[in-house]
C-alpha cells in the first residue's frame, strides 16, 4: 500500500506541473476522477490538491470549451462533497449538478 505522504507528494506535483503538454487543470480533473476509486487516494487528493483547486480546474475547462472534462470534474466534485457529508454524519446534499452552485 502506498503511504499517504507519497500520495500527497505525487498529487501535489501533478497539480502544479507545467512541463508537459497536459494542461494543469486536465491533470487535476483526471486525478480527482480516478481517485474516487480508492478512499486513501481520494483523501490524499483532497488534502494535497483540495476541492478549491478542483473547482478552479472545472472553471478552466469550461472556459476552454472542454465540456466533457468539466462534466467529469463536476461529477468528481459532487462525489467528494458526498464523501465529506457522510464522513461528518450528515445526509449528502442532493446532486447540485455544478461546481457553480455549491
């Protein structure tokens, strides 16, 4: 199993990298989407990158006209919000459908 510190370092590097052809917001959304499959990876993403950065990535994807990527980002953001609500012992909010309507 990968340590939480290793996940944090990897995610932080991924979120801030600029030396590839991949747009930074694409990398953030790709990792947010993929991390939903593993609770430890998801927690590492939230700690290292954060939901604010994911919201920013969604806005950037929308601005650049990448609707599919923005949709995946919104789906991931909704999942993380539901994870947080359950962890706090609250009922998850109804699907908000957009990062613009928190």
